[in-house]
C-alpha cells in the first residue's frame, strides 16, 4: 500500500544573540543561523527588530523571514481578554506560523536578544512548540553580564547572593528584596524607573546603585543611578547593585559608605535560623562593617569577607552597647545582633540607654523588628495569643522576685494569657514552681500550658501540659511558657508529625465577672 510520504519535521532553534554587539554572538549562534531555512524574530508594530539588526550580517537572501509583530507593547487594547488575552492570542498565532514551517520539514531559528530563556520572547514559542518538535536552545550573553562588564563592577564574589528582579514588581516588594540581597540587577526600567529609584532609596541601597543603558550597543550610557534623569530612561536599561565585597586597597574606587557616615542598627534575628529573618534585617546585616553581639547569635549570621565580628558573653549587655556605639561614632556601619525581637528583653534597650548619654547622643540608631519567641511558640501551638495577653520575664537578675510575683498575680487576676520568658536556668531553678503556685490561685489546674523549647532550632520540642502538672524540671533557659486564660481551648489536630493538639484563645470574651477573681474556677 503506497501513500503520500510526510517529511521529517524540522528542528526548532532558540538562538541567543547576546546583549547587542554582533561581535558578542557565539560561534554556535552564527552556525545555526547560517544553516536555518527560516529565521523568525519579534518586533513592535513599528516593524524594527533589535534581534534582526544584531544578526543582520548573517542573514542570506534565500532565508525565509518571519516577523512576529506584537499587537501591543505598552499601550492599551480593546481585546476581550485585555492585555494578557491579546498577548496569549498573538503567541498562539505566532507558534502556529512557525509550526507550519516545522511540519513542512524546514528548520526554524527564532532570534532572541540576550539569552533565549532569560526574560525573552522566545520562551513563549518554546513552551508551545518544544514538546512537539526537535529543539535546541543556543545560550547567549545576557544584559546582566554586559552591564557588569561595561560598568567594570564585579557582580558577586564568594558566597554573596545575586538577585535579578523585574522593575515591574510593586514598590514594596522591590524594597524588601533589595534590602535583603547582597547584589542585584533590576531589569525592565523605562517607565518603572521612578518606582525602582524609590525602592532603592527606601532599602538604603541607592548610594551603591549603578545604571547601564543599551550596554554594548550604540547609544550606550553608564554611571551612577542618582545622576540619571528619569525622563531619559529607556526600556533597555538596568539598575545594578554590585558586589559588596571591598575592593583591594589602591585598586581603584573604594566602596561607598552609607550616607552620613557611621550608624548603629540593632537587628533582631528571630528565635532561630534564617527562615525567620526579615528582609530588612538581612540587608542590614549584609551592609554592616562590624557585627557586635552575643556569640551564639553572631553564629547565626553568615560570614562575609571584610566584615569584622565582635562576640561576647550574654551578661555584658551594657558594655556591648557602648562598644558598638563607639565604633559607630568613629564612622563605622555597625549592626548589634540580638535574638528574637531586639526590643523584647533584648539589646535595643541597652543600646538606647547608652545612646542617650554623651558622647553617643549624635550617633544614628535604628531598631529593626524581629520575630519574637512568644510569637514563634504561639504559631507552633496554634493561636494561644489570640486574645489579650501579657509578657513577663521570670528572671530576677534585673528586678526583684517580689515585683515579678505582683505582676503575675495582677495578670492572672485579669485573666490574661501569659507568655513567660527566661523561666529557668542552671542558677535559677525555683522560679517556675513558685510561678505555678501563684497562677493556680487564679487558674484551674487543667489550664493549658505550652512548653516550647528551641523553637525553630534543631532541638525544637513543643508540648502542651496542664498547669497543675507543670514540672519545673522540664523547663530551662531555652524554654518559653505560654499559660492559657480561662477561655483558652485545646483540640486534637491532624497531620504528620509535630504537635498533635491545637491551642487557641477565642477573640471574644464572655460578659460577666472575670473568672479567677478570689478563687480558682472550674475550667470549662
């Protein structure tokens, strides 16, 4: 039985052309274009294609050219599906045009500025065609690499992190990501430039920022981003935050200091590792020249070249604060590293107390919030802090036990949930038992108590016990206690591993007398 023979399908190529200079095209890109039967490229409605202009010297008269003209770029559209609908329809139609050539056995090279799979138009063809036809992607030099080369600024070194962002992100998101990273490149400027500039300013990174426009192409422009007129910025431009690693002495320009010289930032690292470190705190730690703190907390912070670390014991807060302020007074960028939130039983108070005295009154001090141990423990248990609560430290190192006892009685009589910090240590073993006795004067013995140890750390253990059964021997300095109110509830919880019971305190409170005023109530 004879029939009409179908040709073998053609091969699809996504060809990266590099950042603009034809001399930066790879040998493979030139080879593929020369061997292809069909050359396709994208353009706006004006018909001028940057990709075609880069590859023009390698095009032949017998090439079949497919100009894929976008129906919209930045303007509005009356398409029923809006802007996204118009583009999706265009991509489907463009893919169908290329598929017709591939079905006929022709090889198709789709040209792409930079790299085909890096913010490129080719990827929309790739997603629609690569699963149906033999495909090869030819990588190209990206605009990121071109910008760094033209600026002559290293992007990243050692263990630094490079973040690449589209300038079309919301300003708040840009600000958070710029604050948290070591180095960054922001793409797609043009009309987004004012937003990107504000985000750089709000994140404290504006003095470092550099600008590159049409890198390696005619009309190239580079310089400090602060010198750029917003009305002159085209789409093909990027903002660059180069490596923070200091240059070698005598090797050229030195890294910029923060505006105003020295500064002290008190940073809360949260109760454990980097997952609970805020972007703002992460950025402040990366920008600091000196890190000062309790050695255990300093060990949570990654080492960076050129950064000085000053560790000390956890019982010298006042001395540590003055040492850090003196560094900042001499012009250093200093981060005081604290666990949890620095304003909750931590280093912010010690720093501010010292900063209120001469000679440190003029030193700029900022306090950055962190996740507190109480919030972390509550999240692991459920929502025991869902209603009014009080936070009390059981340590009598800085205040007499009589004050602690009076505050426990007052909070318990008001039927507040209690988050108890610093409940015990090797030198303090009796406070938990005494606190339990005081609370049982106002709480039922079956009141839920959350014991949260090393939350977020490798030794994390969270349990729920009854107040009357709370064993002081199971509590140490790394444990936080949350004692429920008369309204706190528990219920079994499903899921694999972890705590198998939920604890929560309702947001509403019943009318009538406060339970526990005078005698211990029966727990509902």
